[in-house]
C-alpha cells in the first residue's frame, strides 16, 4: 500500500485526488491531509480517510478543528511547520502537492530531503525554484511525477528519449476569452473569468487560464521537468482540450496524449506510476470529434512572451513573476484591479526587479517577498490615484 500526504486536500486537485483514492479500493493509505482555511471540508475528509495528521494554516482554525475532532486520534497541526512535518513524515511514500501558489515550495523541498516521491500539481514550486528543487530531488534519489495534464502528457510521450526530441508542444485551451479583442477584455469581471469552457478548476488557476499566465508558468515548469531549452518549448491553442500536449521528435514524428478534459486521469497516472490502472471515469471516444490548433495571440495575451523572457533571464526573476502574479490575481478577484491590469502589473514588477542568482531557498524567498510587497505597493498607489 502506498501511503500519501495530500497537501491542499480541500482544493480542486486535492478533492479529485481523494476521489481517485476512494475509487482505488485499498491501494492507498492517507497519512496527512492539509488545508488553508476550509476546516468544514477538511473535517469531513479526516472522518472518511482517517489520517494521522491534519494541518491548517492558522492556529485559530487549527484549534477549532481540534475541538471538532476530539473523538478521533488525529493530530492537528498548523502553519508552515505543520505542512513540512506532514510532507516529511517517515510513514509517507508519496507527497501530493496540490496547494496553490509558492506556499508549496518549502514542504516540497522538505519532502524531497526526506526521500519522498512527489506527485507535483504545484507548478509554482518549479517556477520559483526549479534548479533547487531538481538538485534536491536528484541528491535524494526522488521522482517528480507531474500532475498537470500537459506535463503528464509530455512525461508519457517522452519516456526518457530526450536526445531525439526536437521540441515539446504544450497545448492551451485559450481560456474563456480566446479570440477576444483587448477592447472587449476591458469589461471582463471575475465572475466571467472564473467560468472556464472545458475545465473545472480552482479560482486562482481559472484566472491564470484566462490570462494565459497558467500556460506561461507551465513553459517554465516544462523547462525544468524535462531539461529542454526554452526554444524547444512551443505553445499551441487547442480549444477542445483533448490533446493534452505533444512531443515532436527529430525525425518529424509527433507523439500526443489524448483524453477527456478531466484531471482524474493525470492524477491517477501520477499516483499509480509506473503502473497503469483501469480508469473509472468515462473514456474518450474518437468518433465525431474535431481537433483544431492555432497560434496564440501574443499581442492580446502577452503572458507567454513574458514567461519566455523571465525564464531565459533566470535567477530570481521566475520567482518574482510567480509572486507578482499571485498578488495580482487576488487583487483582481477582490475587485481592486481590472483584468488587463494583471499581466501589465506583473511585467512592471519583473522589469523593476534586480535579478540575482537563485542560489538558495533564502534568496528565492526574499525575491518572492520583494515581489509581493512591490506589487501591492503599485496597486495601492493606483487605488489612491483613483480616489
């Protein structure tokens, strides 16, 4: 039995991970479940899956959860220390990093140092600290199995044959505003941006998909996961979200992985790897489907070009890109900035950052913190001007 720690169990990927665990019978045990603030759902999950540890970020919420779970022998921890303890516990075989944002970095590193394999759904960890994470994984002989559908697809198509690869082709749905003009995008509200045409996702990743920042972050993630140059990573818009990504080899052959736009399959693949289990969900039928591809509109959606520049520059800049984006997405959801402000403000912060070598965790966290404070200052200044 494989024993899991699921970081972010109340989020979209975390909930679907537990659905896969539930459907698998007795193939998995759950050692730890963690949440940010949703203790109502976390309590239900703890009662069903009976982990030894439950973690919430705030002590006040942790105390409430302890009171609710007094009848169970579960240890309730809080904060980053709790996440790290859950991720690095001796009994755990695999850590599912399903948290959103750079909060996943420290527990992921702790898990790798403790020799745990990672089912990686937290792309921000690799964006912010790709070299550090990969070096730590290599030193401790750990595997990083991607959960993102695009990187799962490439992982399956690549199968260790990097020397014969010409390029990786990441597919993007284009988001809910594919084909829209900048003028039309000025009127986008958070409610509109949260409605993705193909995928059922959390709020942050839904906004990232709408701006194409999700794909931008995935470019950097792919570079680190698969050891390719940025010039070898291409993005194509594929509105149907059936072809999850492709690998083009030097002889011109292209291998693609197809499936329904459903995260259960890449989650199950990551948890079961190197085996393949029967899927309990509806399989893809190739009858009467249309597959189309086209170039992204870089002028209307500049996030992709920004990611290439940040990635190629390297150092602490990708961490700044990610942190600034997290602040801007939340500001948009809170109604403080407009949709088109998101990528513009992120780029402003990136342009003003003094890039340094991402030599250690402290340097990366300092850059992350600077980006958050700097971006927040810009937003506050703009708010004062409006008032």
